DNA sequence: TTATAAAAGGATATAAATATCTTTTTATAA
DNA sequence: TTATAAAAAGATATTTATATCCTTTTATAA
């Protein structure tokens, strides 16, 4: 499972993408409301994402968050990596100090399949692809209730 | 990813099973040493497992931990359920308040495959099967280095 | 040029997970 | 019956994740 912070980050980026497509640059308040996260905490997360150049920000009046040219194909992996590192893609599912094909734990063979499946999703799915499925109405960003 | 506590629990149970097969009932100290976990913390975890009847314990001289008759086919799911609940099998991977087939988040279709894959492992793998793969020499309980 | 709106930065606070320590209960061996 | 070994129970401590608050910097509009 991803950390709450990572989930907030992913949903925030998707929302920013959706608004950007409408020629808007949402601010912290709007993002926090939309992803149903505490505002001050959302601010910290957006700050982290901007610092790592996953998206861009503009200070001052009329400012907000947005994607620049070279930030269009951001993958889930990129976001996870910045927010919580990539232990989840490498760790032994049985809790050993490392995962090793040639000296496996008893879960290794089966666990690796699942772990790699998640890695594949993370490397393949992009913020803009997720956003697009919402724009098309095939998926939702939040629950009504 | 499972919590550290859950990992300790699984490894502890596997070790207890291995020792039981040698007609031994290990105590907290022996278990903690083997799974490389802090002793007092291991004690708490074993206490939780015993309280939930996942294995049995005997107090006093010559006491220790062991599996009773009806505790032989303990699944990983049982252990995870007791240690951290089963959110990981139900939660929305995108962080929505619930996961819903008919009102999916943009990750749903792909995420559910991975999540269900893990659920399948958890429901299928048993402590005794994992232990047996170690006894046979096909897998390890800990890393030399 | 000043007032205002916005993000950045820094300092704290709270909650949850991980870890330790001490006392109590229980069983057994001497 | 007493001393000892072991788990159970309870209290406390530490660390990490989550969350809040206050101040500073920056850009823009009036
Ligand atoms: S060694 Fe445990 S998952 Fe690879
Ligand atoms: S709705 Fe998100 S994983 Fe099912």
C-alpha cells in the first residue's frame, strides 16, 4: 500500500492536470478541497513535488500549480519515488534484509510476480493518462459520498 | 507492503513451526534472535498471536510457543488480519474512500489485478507450507549477511 | 509604489508504529 | 514448599507519519 502522502500527491497532480487542460492553475486551497486532504498538509506535499520538479508553481497573485512542457509524461513511479522512495519495488515481502533471486525467502517466487506487476503499473501509468480517463468520464477523482 | 510487525509475526510463526517439527517449543529470546527482531517487541507480537489463538503458548518452566492441532493450516491472511487488519485487500489504490467496480478510480482496473494477486497468495500460503520450503532447503528464514 | 494574493519555508503539534522496561501470573523442578 | 524459568500484562519511551501554524518571499493588480 502507498502512504497517505503519496496518494494525496497522485490525486493532487491529477487534479492539477485536469485544471490545466481548462487553462487554469489551481492553488493549494482548491487542490486540497478537491482531493479531500488537509490544506496545510497539501501545501507541504505540493511544495515537495514542485521542489523535485514534478510540476511547476507560480508565486504571487494569479499564481498556482501547473505542468510545464517537459513534465507531461510524469509516471506514477516518479511520484512514488519522490514521496516515499522505491522500497516497495525492491523489498522482500517476507521482511528479509534484501530480496535475492538466488537465495530466496519462502514467499519470493509468488511475491515477486505481484511486486513486479505493481512496478509495471507504476512505470506505465502517467498522470496525464489517469487524468484523461477522468476527463473522458471513465473514472472518478473522488467519491460523492 | 506489510508492516514490520506483520513481517515479524510471519517469520516468528515460521520459526516456531520449524522448531516444533524438531519437538521443541522456542521461547521469546530464541524467536527474537532468529528473526532478528527486538526481544521485548517480539514478546508483544507473540502475545498478540497467542491471544488470537493463531498459535499456543505455555507459561512457566519449560514453556514456550507451539502450534496445537487445529492451528496447523494457518494462512498468511489469518496473520495479516490479526496484525494489521485487511485494508490492504480492500483499499482503493488511488486513495479514494472505498473501492468500487462500478464507479472506479483511474487505477482500479489494473490495481485490482495486483491487489487480488496478493490476496490469492495470502489466502493460499500457509505457515506450514512456507516452513516446509525452508526445511527442504528451498528457501531461507534469514540472511547470512 | 503599495496592498494583496499566493507559494515557500520553518517551527510545532498530534497520532500511529515501533520499541523498551517493570511487574505479575503460572508452571515446573528441585 | 520454595526457587526458578517462562509468558502475560501494563506502563512508558522513541521514532516516523501525518497535520497545523506562523513568517517570509515573490508576483501582480490597483
Ligand atoms: S527474497 Fe523475499 S521476496 Fe525475494
Ligand atoms: S476504486 Fe480505486 S482501486 Fe478500485
